[in-house]
C-alpha cells in the first residue's frame, strides 16, 4: 500500500541505476522533509536491502517510520533494518552513517545535526535514542556559549540493551555491550569486549 512512497523516495534520493531496483523499502512512512542526500555505498544493489519501519515487535505500535531530512546526509554502507515505531531526523549539516548489517528492532530515535556513525554489525534494542545535539546552547556567567553538539562514534559489533540514551561526544570501542537504561555521553576509552552501563555509563565487566 505504500509503493508510491517507496518509488518516490528511491527515485528522489538515488541514482537511476540504483533507484530502479528499489533498494530502500519504507513501511507506513511519514515523510516530513525530503531534502539532503542518501547514499548507498555497497555493491551490488539489491531490492529491499534497506528496510525502514518494518513491523517486528508486537509490544510497540505498528506506526512505521518517520523521516525528516532538512538537508543533511545519510550513508548506508550495506544492509540495514530499522523496526517499527522509529524516527530519523537529520539537520541541515547532519550526517548519519549506518555500517554494514545495522539492525534495530523497534522504537529507535535518531537525530543528527552533526555526526553519528555506526560500525558494522551494530544491534540496537527497543527504545534507544541517539542524539548528537542538545538543541539548546548554554551560556556561562562570563557570557561564553557552550558547544551544544558533538559526534557520536559507535564501534563494530556493539549491542545496546533496551531504553538507553546516547548523547553527543560518545565513543564506544568494538565488541561492546551496553546494559539497559544506560546514559552514554563521553568517551571513557574502555577496552574492547566490555560491558558498560549505568547513569552515566561506566565499565561493568570485561
């Protein structure tokens, strides 16, 4: 029933040779802004290799995906699956990079006005939020404006438990598990093959 949205989205963003294969499938899409760029880097291009809003978790409403791009760039390095009740918002200078075999089950919220990059084989549990900006600058008593954005870099083979918040200036190593209901907002330089968690997140186990 959303084939018109799928065709329009693919031909809006992709070169003709890619678009005719309909590599991006949208499920119950709400297309708020369709500016900026979408790039698929992998070859060969295959139909439905990128799925946005696909119903898969019955505990969440089957509301598909919200797409809002004010002029930024989204790069898919290969296959990508984002589940139902999710939303992606990109600012004018935002950048989101999805590594190969990215998968989120349901309730994912991503907003990028700077840079968010996921490594390969990243798995995201329910209700995770990634945001590289605070949207509000804070002014110190001496009149200095504090920086309100910073990049988020997620390593390869990361797994995020349910209900975590990942904010600006976060960097995780490869092979990391993030425990449920955690807050990540910095780079603690923990070793690979670690479990981190808490508010704010810290090393729990290696």
